[in-house]
């Protein structure tokens, strides 16, 4: 059936031949020349020097898809193209990159991608349907992170139609899955597939560690100094450089990512001119320590770039697999002891806003009491859900205005008494006489400063919260096996929540090591709402499901909301870097610079 016929059968909201949109028309029509937010004539050349955005101090592999070890920062985005590419000024849409044509089936149970004849891997091989199939099979296999299996659990399979055409089949209609599979990285069948010269055996994928990746992206791995830096070099023969989705991007000849041991070393290196751009997450650093001679001369510039990204839900995560955190009343009481307003004034220079639920700053955020459409989804589970789910949306307790920490602590004491915790001989104990001692696990010793006010307030309740810093490798291992009481996670938000929430909150993920369900949520109601959300065929049905899900998670107190910012704080070298005037609304910090900025002559720029 021709694509034009499919367009009529499926509906313009779901399909366009040159791309795919979730709920409406694509912003960019067929035949567009470039995204609005790029400089299509940006000069190519020069270098941008960055600092690693990862918490790991170094890297020990080039394979970003396996579980063990740490890959270099930015490797996946720079080296692997996907079937579709998203735009930074539009959400819920993807445009053809490796794929030149996208055809969604009328029943929503499959999507077909036709690959471009010009698509090439770094070794010169064409990108073929067999490579897409190989990638999918590997990601769904035993040697990659379980997160892929969770996100792709509703994909029934991938068929090779011909040399340059693949069809993904879905177990049920899911408007988001075309974007999920379209956004998967594609790598060559030849990567790590050479037989061992001694044994003649081919490696399993988890043994593909230091083999240079064979992708089709704009950059390759260049010079590497282990423990110090890695340089990605632009492929001058990059096959997609003139495509509309790539024009005005990948402008630097070299992208060097430097590695420093700690935040202090990074900041001093920036001031010394050792690299060109750094994103800041510490309000204290930004307010008090981002200064010096190079800032005075205008070489280094502080920029706060306002975005419209989802708020996300950075939170303290309570592991409900473990007592006493398996009791919702205890979890709620712990949250009541957090004095965010004091912390924002005294520690964060009033730079942040409190996180509100899972979907703050998006259309999915619930307001007030549940709408009839939400109630219809919640009612079948009423007996299994906290009664508060059916009332106003949860808001974290405050300590300003008419509110006070003392009042919140009184309420917390009442919750703890309900859960069987009482003060005995000056200590909070349960019926068996055991004290409440919990551990907060962190991979960064500087985290003690931020958690200390909460620890002090919990002590007033008789709760002992111990701060336990460990090295990052051990931290990762303990997270993989859910060996912790409380951790802090910065969950990225989304305008289009889908199957990835089964990894974050699904019952299957709760018992799967290395999943993202750190809180241990195992609820049939939550599973049902996630399924409803991913299978929704209309936007109203989708919004009802995600709002109901937010109510259940928030009122179950698995997460204690932390804080978020509505700007990206970045210091950059204005003499060495040129940039577009405005940041697109859905750009994620330094990746905007990597993708769309360009090098300029310092001697010219400073005059």
C-alpha cells in the first residue's frame, strides 16, 4: 500500500511520511531545509573542550549498552544515529534520519521504516535492515541493560522486509512506541564480531568492551588519554551532514571531554581556561564561586538559559522493599521532616522550585481533585489505594506562611504512632523494641551538606538517618541489587510518558535487578495505569491515565520531592565559542552547545 493511502487510513495526527507525531501535525513540513533553532551556515572546524557530565571519574569501556563498566560521556549521541531524530523545539515528534520514509499501520500494531540508500557506517558499509535487526536483537538479549527489555516489552518483533526496509510489530496499539523504536541507536553487525584469532570464537556482546564502536553518527573516537580525556573527531565524510535534521549541527571538528576528580578541580580548571563550557548544578557555586579574571575580561560568561523542559522529579527514593519503609505511614512521616523552604533560603540562594509530582510543567500534571475520566481509571482499585488518591493532588508540606516545621513534625509523630512507632525511654521504637535506624547512600561525600538538615529534623522524631558515602563503583552495584534504604535520584521528566514508566514503577521491574524501579513499587493498580497510558489512542485518554498515575505514586509516598530549576546555568568561553541567539525550549543544557554551537577565532571574537 502506498504511503499516501496509509496517511489517509491512519490519520494526520499520527503519521507523516517524513516523520511521526504523537498527537498532532508535525511542526516541520515535508521538504523543510533545517530546524529553526540552528544556524544552517555555521562554520565547521575548531574544537570545543568540555568536562564530563557523568558522575564517574573515568571510563573503562566503549560499549554504552552493557551493564558493567562506564562508557565515556556523550558517546551514544555522537556516534550512533537512529531511524528518527527529534527536534529541540518540538516534543512528541521524530523526523527521518536513517529512515527516509515512515509508514504506520492503520491498526497501530506496526510501523515500517525505509532506510536511506546513502546511510553509511564509519567503516563505509551501508546501513541495512539486517543491521537494524541485529541491533534490536542485541538490545533485547541477555548482555545489555534490562532497561531496554522493559521499555521494549510491548514490541512483538522486528521483521526484515527487504534489504533496506524493516517493520516493527507491537503487541498492542501504542502511539509512543514508534518514537521509542525510532529513537533506538543503530550499530553495525561488524562491531565486535571478528573471531578471536586464538580460539576462532566470536565474542558475546558483553565481551565487546574496548572494540571501537561502528556507528553511523557524525563523530568517531579520536585521541584518548585514559583517566584524563577523550576526543571525538568529526567524520568529514559523514553521510547525513546535508540532511534537514542535521544541517547546522555537528560543527566542531573535535569535541574533547576532560575528566577531573571532583567539583573543585573542575571549577578551578574552568577558571584557568582548561576547557570551554561547564554546566552548573550547585546554586552555591553559581552564586559565589563562578568568578575570576577571565570572567572580568569577558572571556568567560555566565549564562542562564530558560527552558520549557518538564520539571522532572528529582527525589529522595525510599526503598519500600525494606521495613520500615514498606509502611506508607512511615514514608509519609519521613517526608514531613524535610524543611525545603529553609533549605532554599539558607543553602540554595532561592534558586530552585520544589518538585511537584511526576509530571510538573507538562500537560500530564494533575490539578485539584480527580476528573471523571481519572476516577473511572482509579475506582476499580479503590480498596488497594490510599484514600488520599481520590482527593486533592498531593502537595509537599511547607514551612512558610501559616505552616511550620513544628506543625509538620507533630503530624509526622502521629503517622509514626499509627504505624506502631512510639517513644520508649527517649527513643523511637517499634513493638519489638527496635529503634528506627536508616541509611542514606550516596556516591559523593559533599552530599552530606545537603542531607544534614533533614537528618537533624528526623532526629527530633527519634529517627536516626546515617549518611553513608561510598565510591561510585560500589554505589552502582548497590543500586543494581537494591541494597539501600534511601538514595537520591534525578529523574528526567517527559512530556510523553510511556513504556519507560514500567521500568520506573512496574511490578516486574521491582523484582528485576538493574531496573529503574528503585522504590520497589509493586502495585497492580500502577501496572494497570501504565498500560492504559501507553495504550491510549486519544490524547484525553492519555492525559487521564498519566494524571491518575501521578496521583497514585505521589500519595503513596515512595518519593520525597526535592528541587528543580527552570534554567540551564552554564559558564562558557565567549571568545572561543559562537552560538545561536536563542536556546530551543526543549534543549538539555550542554548538548545544545555540542549540537549547534561553533568555533570562532578568539582574536576576532574579543574585539
